């Protein structure tokens, strides 16, 4: 009897695809959800790395142009009111408010410094929102995927015990497939959650660093304009 059970267990296919096909409908849905979440997480991760690299390159290029000694009005005219790069848009927001704060006679409207600072802060907030788009999904996957996988595992084990009770047989050939399918769901949950958690923390730190650079530039630019206002 033991020899027959061992032979039957050896004949079973325990590949990932076979485990998926043998799973119940609920466990299959859980597996598909986790696989889809994993693929979408990796798509966000790759996209964000490319976006952040471009943002850093754009910031470095703009810094060279800003500190090149070229008059700020000429730089603003070159970039236009709606430039393409994020740091350029922050600069354009400040310069636009600077020009709007001048009266027809050339004098400055009171409160210009506060409005310029607020304009650049709003521009930075918009750019930061675009920079962080998608990171909340990584956080959601990192926190929920293990529990979704655990749900699939619990459901699979429950069905395994039901099958054992119906067949009144606790042989390995009866128990192993159901347990393997159930644990496979937990594995998929961890497979989706671990990279999402690691790269969420990594990308968040990169995003914070980029935004901090924009904020530092805005402070320096505001200081330059403040000297102009005082003079």
C-alpha cells in the first residue's frame, strides 16, 4: 500500500502551471490577482527608475544653465512659460509671478516675495505629486499581497481537509497536492510583496532627494529675487 502511494505521488506533476490548474476557482483568482499585481509593480518600478534618472539629469542641466551667468530674464525667455523639465517649471513659476508683480510704471506690488515663494511651492508640490505617482500602489501591494496569498492558502487547505474527509484517506498522494497548491498561493503573495516593499522604500528615498533638490533651488532663487526686491 505504501509503495503504491509513493508511486502515485511520484507520478503527480507539481510544476507551477499544474498547481495552478488543479487549484480551486477561488485560489486561481487569488493567484491571478497576485501575478497581475507583481507584473504591474515591476512595470512601475522600471518606469520610476527611468523617470527619476531623467529628472536628475534635467536638474543637473538646468543648474548649469541657471548658474552660467546668463541673465535670468533671458533664461526665462529661452525656456518659455511652459518648459518641459520639472526644475525649469519651478523656475518659470517664480519668474512668471515676478513679472506679474510689477506694475505698469515698473514698481513692485506689495507682497511680491510671498507670492513668488508660494508660486514655486505650488509648482514643486505638483511636480512631487507626478514624481510619486504609482508609489502608493507599491505600498499597497507590499502590505496586502501576503494577506491575499494567505487567504488563498487558508482556502486551499480548507478544501484539502474537505477532500480528505470525503475520501477518508490521509495518504500523501491525497494530502500533498492540496497543500502544495495552497502554499503556492502564499509563495506568490511573498513574491509580489517583497520586491514591492524593497523598491517602494528605495524609490521613496530617491523621490525625496529629487524634491529636496528642487526645494533647495527654490530657496536659492527666492534669495536672489529677495536681493532684487531690497535693492
